[in-house]
């Protein structure tokens, strides 16, 4: 994919996420992400910008957090 195409998609994603997404109550997990408009198949709706964490580190962090409770 060309750089300009990626930038355009990310710009659209930012615009879309501010105006077309909402967080609300969910019977599945208690809280969920919902759209206020219909989606097109294959449409990107979020971009993950957090750190990538290996499973062994997530397990360690989970154990540490459980000790704090």
C-alpha cells in the first residue's frame, strides 16, 4: 500500500472514530464499542497504538496486578 494511501486511511480513521464510535453497555463483557453508522465490509475502525507485549510478559503483569488487589 502506498504511503499516501495509508496516511489518508489513518486520517479518515481518526475522523471516523471521533464521530461514529461510542462506548456503551454490553451484555457480553459489560462494556463494548458500538458504531453509530453502518460499516462497509473491511473498513478499519480502530488503530492500536499501544505497546506490543509478549504473552510471557502479560502473564507476569497479570500476576503482579492480582497481588495488588
